[in-house]
C-alpha cells in the first residue's frame, strides 16, 4: 500500500506547534477644582507616609474566619500563615526566600526531582515533600480540571509542571529567620524510584484532565527513561501529540507482555487490539492488519466505525470517499487520529462534546479543517486548553465584509454565536480612533461578563487595549480600559492610565475624580511596587462614592474590598468595619464547604504547601474566585501569600473584584 505523504510525515513528528460593566457607577458631584484637588492630595500624602509592615492575617484582636475547634491545628495554622509578613522582618518576599533557601540547585544528575518548569518559573522543589502520596492522590482526584479561571489554571499548571521531588511524608522545618541564622541544608531524603515514578504518572493523569496538549507532550517527552507507564491513557496522549511511532512502540510492548493478541474483552484490551490494527496499517502491513481485524471480529467486539476508518486508511487516497463522522457517538483519541490522517471533516456535535485534550489537539493540528479548528479553539480557550496567542491566530483567519466591521457592535447585540465575538475582536483592532476602540471593547466586556470570561477576553484583546492612549476625551473610558489592561497582565500600561487620571483629577476634572475613585481599589490591591497609596482618608473617599448604591450592593462591595485589602496587608479601621454591621452581602456567592475548610487549615498548620494550594483550588470551585464569599476568598489569598505565591494572590484578588463589578 502506498501511504499518502501527509500520513508518513505525521507518523514521525510531534505536534508541538502550536465588564463587567459597573452596574451602578458612583455619581459623585464635585463642586469645584479644590475638592478634586483634595481627593488627590489625600492620595499623595498617604503615599509619602511610611506605613508599618502589616501581617497578612486579620489585624490583632479582630475576628478572622472560623477555624475548626482544634487548638493545636489553629495555633499551627496561625503561626504558619503569619510567617509571610511582620514576623519575617516585614517582608513577604522573605517567605519566598525561606522556601528557596531549603532547595538545592537542581543538577542534571539529580534523579529525585522532575518537571518542566524550573524553580525560577515554577514552585519550590520540595513543595510536595511533607505530604503523603495517598493523601495527594485523593486530593488531586477531588480537584476538577480544567478551570474557567485563568489564575486557577496557572496555579494548577505550576503545581503539576514544576520540577519537584515526590511526596515522601518527611516534614519541612520552616521557621522565622533572623540575620544571625545560618541556613542549614535539608536532611538527605532517600530516593524511592517506585514512588517517584508513581508521582510522575499521577501528575500526568491530572495534566490530561487539564487539557493543554503542548504542556502535556513536553512533560512526557522529558520524562526519565522507563517512567511512562504503558497504559491506554498514555498511548492516547502520544496519539494526540502526533507521536504515532511512540504510541505504536507502547502498543507492541503491551502485545508482547500479554502474549500477542489475547481474547480478553475488557475495554483496555479492545483498545490495544485496535492499536495493533492501526499500527500495522501505519507500517504498511496490510495483511497483518487484516489478521488483527479478523481476530477482533472473532471476539464479537468489532466496532464498525473503527472498521470503516481502518479500511479507508488502507485505500488509495484517490479512491477514498468522505467518511460520515455523524456515525460516531464520541470522539476518542484513536478515531480522532484516524480522521485527521484521512483529512476528514468532523461533526460539530462531536467537537462540542469532546474532552479538553482532544480539543487542544484539534487546535494545533494543521490536518484538521479550518471550521473544525475554529470551533475547537473557541471551546478549548474557555477552559485554558489553548493559549491565547493560538486563539488570536485562528480569530485572524476569519473574514468579514466592510459593512460587518462598521456595524459590529449593533450586530453582536442580536448574535450570541462565537463568530460575533470574532467580529468584535477584529473590529476593535481595526478602529481608526481610540474612542471607537473603547466603545467596541465595552461591547466585548458586556458579552464576557455574562459568560464569566472577562480575564480571557482581556488577554485576547490586549494589543488593542495597549494601543489606546490616555487622553482627556478618554476619561469616561478609563475605568474599563485600565481594568482590562490589569486583567491582561499589562500592569505598566495600566499604571500609565492611573497616573493620567490622577493628574487630571488634580486639574479639577470631575469625571477624572470619579474615575480615580473607581479604579483605585483595583490598583491598590494589585500594585507590586507599593506605590499606590492607602490611607483612611482615601478609604473614606471611596466609601462616600458608594453611597448612591443600594445598601445591599454597597455593603457587599465594601465587605469584599475590605477583606481583600486586609488579606493584602492593609489596615481597615474598626470604624469602617462597624459601618458594615448588617446582613447585607453579595449575591450569588458560596462559602467553602466545612470538609474542605478543615483540610485546608490542617494542611497549613502541618506545613504541607502542595496540599494547602490544591485545597485552595478546590475551595474556589468551578466558577472561580469571584463566586466565593469574602471570608473564604480572603483566607485563600492569605494562604497563597504565605507560600510565596504573591503574583497569583494578586490575580485572585483582581478576578474576584472584577467578577463582582469593580
């Protein structure tokens, strides 16, 4: 049989290419330029004041969230959480240094650790060490991946891909350091190769659920020799990644181990029998493939869809008819791979119901038809399975008329299809003036807010956001533009907007004063340089601006903001808290379940970083941090900070605020 050139190429290669609108804006009447100047003056004075370092826990004598009534756990948890700030020479960064100090520099010959993110881009090497493998397994099973929240996805990515040792159950001895302390090396942990391999394969299983094929393939390709287990899931990864040779080698190993083609009828044995057929076709061994198909028939386990695909692969390309994929009930990695090799279209409903990993594979597979790739990219990006840059490239392939570009905002109001999102994306980028870009972006934010997709849409439109320049005529758009830049991770560009708005407010611009008060909470809680001021006077100004809201909305927003502020190390006065003594709270928020809460606090108290972080992800749930009540999300922010995840903690705060109309 003569194989088509694309099949041969595919066989030996791996596919590694690859606003919320504020519902009730505070209408602050500013009488004259002096009042505007007073607002900014209070901010500038606070910036000059030297504030004492604050603990990331609740201030002394102020009740914190409920802890289980186990005094030893409570005491240990309080002590561990407090390490991140005042007790460590007033520096959160020192908490990171403590973990880093206990790491050894990873050497090539170090066989006790594995991952694809080194410790400068990932998490400390010993973060899993104090946990027990059985406990870790149960927690990872409870963690639902992929996540709609970009920050949750990034935390999970670091947990699973960082270069780390296996969980051995040996405690970490982390305690506050003084200048006189000498950092001692950790005791040498004996290397258990079986435990090490089990841990790597456990992480592989969760990476499959996460659904980012490029991360997964890189993880597998760099595994130590003989670490990857020969099982169906791993063979399917190799298929989806385009490593058909590796998948067939694994299939041959399984066949030899089980005595060639056995007559068992469980699902995995049937899979390996199908793989034998497929691999023989790839090796141009038609007679061997027919023998394997006959044995499948004898077992009364023949899959007629698979049989049709196999026969088409053995046909001359010029004689092949179109395969009707509507006959499939689901798209598994093997029949997806065969459809791809045959360059056959895939039914839209199959794509809609596919696993995140198959979606990710479709997006980066040039053999898949353009419309199939588009549908897969839309669905995959919503769960983090495909990178934003890849989605942009697919968005750019779509074509629209000039009339559609000119009427994009109006047309999108009556069109909920993903294609309308693409039209808005392209239209925003093509606008000639900044006001046009900003107005189109507002339409994008409205659609994204309904789908809890603000963060990803901000990342997608980051280039358009960066291209808009601060100007007096843009003041009324400053809030949603700066918020979008922050969500997109473009902090420096967002800070230019903050500084421009502040200067405009000093000049007596009432709209700028209103915008400054609206954007200040976002900036003060995401500022890495601590240059955005915080003071009681500024807090009073912000609170006064909320008075036009309903009591329920006002008190709920204030509670969330105050909790996030204290979790970030700021102080909220007793008087401000006293103003919120009511039953008013945010709508549609949930609390952390009691079982998760107990385990989370126990993990912190016993100094088990990986467990505490996994439990924090479980606590935030499917919808992300914005749907958790202030007490719960505040505790999670403290936990992340206490283990050195400062950047991620700020991103959690930002997502939480934006999802609640900040």
